[in-house]
C-alpha cells in the first residue's frame, strides 16, 4: 500500500482527482473522511491543506503527494520531485496599486509587501539586492494595499481577474508554478514498485493530453507530401483503400497545431477527415 497526500479542496484537488480517475483509480467519495482507500489499487488518499503536503511527505506520513510547485519551493523540505504534472499552472507575481507608477524592481526598496510566500519573496529580493518589509498574511492577500496594510503584494496569479477586481496590476513575475508529484526520499522497494506503476499510468494520461487521432482519405500519389506535413509520434499509418489510387492515413496530431495542419492536408487533396479524442497513449 502506498499513501498519497492531496489537497482537500480547491482547483488542485479537482485536477488531481481527475488525473486519478483517468488513471483508472477509483476513490470512494467522502467529504468527511481524511484518509480513504482506493477500491481497485493499493493506494490510500490523505486529504490535507496544500501547505501541509510538503512536510507530510518529507516526514514520511505520506509516501508521495501532489502539490503546487509554489508550496513545495516555499517550504524547502527534503523530498524528491518525481514528476511535473502539467496542470494547475499559475505564477507567483508582485503587484501594486493600479494608479501607482512602476519604475522597475528598485521601486520595492523600503516598501511593505504582503504575502503568504515570505521565503520565496525574501530569496528573490536578496538576489535583486532589494530591502523591503515582508508582511505575512494567510489568505486574502490582495486586499492589503486597499486597506493601507501594505504597499503591494506577492501572491499567486492565474487569470489576473482577482488583481483587477482589487485595483492592482501585475508588475513582476517571480516564478511559474504547476502541480508536482513529490515523494519521500526513503521509500522501500515495494512502495517504489507501486510508484512506478502509478507514474506509468499518469504519464499515459499526460501523453494523450491535447492530442487528436486523425484519419483521412487521400490520393496515393500525394502521400509523400502529406507525410511531410504530419508530425506523427513516429510515422503515420498508411493503408490502401478499395478504390484504386486512394489510401487511408492515420496519425496523431497536437491540438495546438491542429487547424494549421488540417488546412495543409485539405490543400494536398485529403478528404473525409475524421478526428477522434485520445483517452490514453502508451509510449
């Protein structure tokens, strides 16, 4: 049995539960129980506050954990980063009142800054040789300038809408963050084997993210040109059709370039293009 610590509520919890579900792991629904056992995999889920997860994994209370990179860096614990999961992306930024003229990082010299991430902020400002007064707040950091508690803030930014609603503007991005899978440094071999299986499932889900399976019919004499514009995993599958001079081509496309490539394929004579979602991809 391996124990994983995850956020008890919030966006990271939702993204993590979706990942576990896509990985085929069934977690019984329970809003009151802090420790829940999966029904089809030797895994226990421990629900915690996100800022408690790094230390819980470092102490071995949980074997592994999924936590925001911002929390992991802030706490500076001795735990391994096993994988970057690619979801729950955000950034840690400095923001000041919208009406204030920003003249560069030196503006922060002697200023009072409210934050829930004092360690990251102090480290960054030491590198910039900036001296400031760090005011630690847990939650609702963005209201500090509006009530004259601080000159600016250092906080998580996703869309930026919270800053706008509090008449703040983002002036410096200090670090970018995403969900990390972290692990205790002293896992035994049995737990490492379970971790390898879990990681294999996670990587299969990640590999399929933003990918589409595309099938099309095309003139056989156009296949070399069509293959030339297809960024397949290795190479596309080409099969002859019953109609002489035509072939069926199967490939995988990244959704970011999907419409650009589809346009090229149509100009080369491809037709009957069928696009399917990919649930898992084993590389």
